[in-house]
C-alpha cells in the first residue's frame, strides 16, 4: 500500500534521512524503531508532507505522494497523529473532531463518523463540550487518536503515541492500537517503547543515523542481538 | 447632541473598522502592520466613484471596499507564503508603497469648472457627496454605526461558524491544521480578503466624512494603532478591538486636557497590558467566564 524508496531529508546542512526505503502492506502495523535523532519523525513528516524531502519516492497504492502539499496528502487518505498529543487547546473536543472529519467527508457522513469514533473512545463522549486545554495527558492523546481516525484514513501515521503518558494510559493506547489492527486499519507506528511497539506490530524497521539498519518480522526483531543490546537494555541470557 | 461628541463618536466608529480588520488577521495568527493600506485604497476608490464618476454613496462605498478586498487578496498571494515576522514586514512595506504611490497619483477631471480628483501629495479634495445630499452629521454617524453593527454581527456569526473554528485552528497551530487536511494558505488569503473588505468600509466612510484625504494620513502609525486596539481591548471577542478604539480615540485623543500626552499614555497602556494581560482586557479566559455567567443566569 505504502512504498517509500530512497528517501532523503535534510535540515540545512544536517542530513536527517539517507536513502530510507520501507513498505507497509494493507492491514499491517509496521513499527519504526530507533534512538532519538535516528530519523523516525523525519520519515513520518516526509510521508505526510509536513517536511519536504530532498530526494526519493513515496507512493500510496501506486500514486505519487511526494511533493503534494500536506493538506492534499490528507485528502489521499494518509493521516498523521503528531508527536506530543497536539490538539487544539482552544477548541472543544467536538470541534477538534468535527473539523478533522470535515476535510474528508460531507456533513451526513461526518455525523456517522463522529458516532463511530465516539464508540471507540467512550470517555470522549462525556467531554464533547470541554475545551482541549481541560483534558489530561491520556485524554488528550485519545482525542488526538480519535481525530486521526475520524477521517477514515487508509494509512494512519502514529508518532510516539505513548510518549510521556502514565503507564496505565500507555497501556490503554496500545490496547487501542491492537483493536484498530483487528478492525483492519493500516498503521505506521513510531515508538520509543520498543517492546510494546513490537508486541503490537507485524513487522519493524530499525533506524540509525538516518539509515535503515535492520528490518524484519516483529517477533524476530524482539530477539535480535542488535535490538536487545541497543534498545531493550537487557542481557542476552534473559531473553533466552 | 453637540458637534464635538458626534465627531468623536463618528471617529470611533470609523477607526473600529480598521481595528476589526487587524483583529481578524490576529485570529489566523498573522500580525499585519499594513491594514491602513486597504483603508487608504478604499478611501480613494470610493471618493473617486462618488466625486468624479457621479456614483451614489452606497455603490461607491461598496466599490471602494471591494477594491480594497481585491488588493488584499493580491497582496496575500505572494506574502502569505512567508511566515510570522516576515509577513508583518511585508505588509508594512506594502502599506508604505501604497502611501508613496498616492503621493504621486494624479487623476483629475473638470467638474463645474473645477478640477476634482487625487492630486498627488496635495491630496484629494471635495469628496462632497454627504454635504451635497444634505446628510447631517448625526445621520452620517448613525450610518457608520449601522454598518459597524452589521460587521459586528458578521464577526459574531463567524466566531460561531465552522469557518471561524478553522481560522482559530490556523491561528493556534498552522502545521497541525495542515495535518487535518486544511489548506492553510487558501484560508489565510480568504481572511486577508475579508480583513481588506472591513478596512475598506472604514476607509470609504472616512473619506466621505472628512471630504478630504491626503497620503500622509495613512502612515504607519494608523496601522500600528489598529493592531494595538485588539491587543488592548482583548483578542477573545470582536468587542475587544472596539474597547481599544474607545479608550484611545474616545478618551486619549478627544479630551483636550490629555490629548497632548496621548502617545505617552497610549504607549504606557500597551506596555502595562502586555505585562499583565498579554491577550488584552477581554481575552479568551475573560470571555469564557462571562459566557458561563450568562449561561447560568439563563438556566
């Protein structure tokens, strides 16, 4: 469904991505793993059009995405849930959701989509009239996820959905991602929490210094030497 | 009503339009130092229509505001691609350019043996429609406030509408708005056009009240003031900029004993408010508080 080929991204003289290639098939959850500054968010932002790529190709169902302005990429069905629980604090929960739906649907479908998403996130239903600024961290992340889903995207880009959340809230987020997979949503997931990300993902890519250094089946990656040493922080014996 | 009071109230009304136009751009997160350009363009265009082409007042005013809106959209297309401070500087440069163009702009025709029309830096005299048609100062003041009420209603509708929410989204976080599928540049150009129209209404009203406009009236200070009105009065509601205008024009400029100290008091007021209420007297929090009180009383 999504094909990324030889993607280069630079910020001034700093090269953030050097020839990144990856694939996401329909219905799959693919995790993107790496340390801070490895290029995970740059990959996401280049796919969603928020950042301009210097070179490479990005195709969705065979059609070129690269070079389109970000709002048109949303129209093609690629929706990003950005890092850091970014919601519109001055708008109500309902406005946050309805405005995200408006870009993708007409008004009749919008009401149905709102219902569908509120069924997935029951706690948001009681808070529709509250302003975004009154939500807790976990609630704000739920709103950001709901807002990403309401446009019924073909591909959801989740950037660090558990970052800075209390363990209970983080578990809730991963539970939800598993639920989304079962309902057939395709997801590219960037996560610091490597173990939980690979537990929910089908496949994974490991980024280092703007390059992909490893890729494979999520279960295999969990036991891979490099990953165990660099990211899971445990000794080989414990895994075995 | 005495003449002085009518004059002051008319002034407050007219300046309110340009304050509202700067406020509209603040909502979408852009700071313009150049709204006086659209005020000026409409003052000239509507004056030309009534004094030289013999149009009636209302079509003349509509024409002036439309020309101002069109100019704003044309300026917006290249400048809104640049962000933040650079946009502010571009608007300032544009407004100065407009003023300098009017310094050399000559376009006159002979009417009843006299030359009428813009005459460069000597200005544009005899925009006499109001006097030739026996509209009294009080009547004209009521026309100003009628239009201001209509524009305010439009603002309140906007603030409750989807378009208003999109404007506020863009003002809070343009990148995030883009991620929701919103064409940020297109909406900003729309906002700039609407702001040009509102400033244009004020400019047309101004030209017909004073009967005489000259380029130096439309200098940077007019733009800086209109921006400051929103920051003084508050960015939470369209009433905010009007409060700012009322404080400045109604109080500082019009009371003779203190008018000599106007700029000192005005500058001090802006400085104090920026420290204690950075989003103005009626900021979003104050507006929410008032709304909640009102809702409770009704319930």
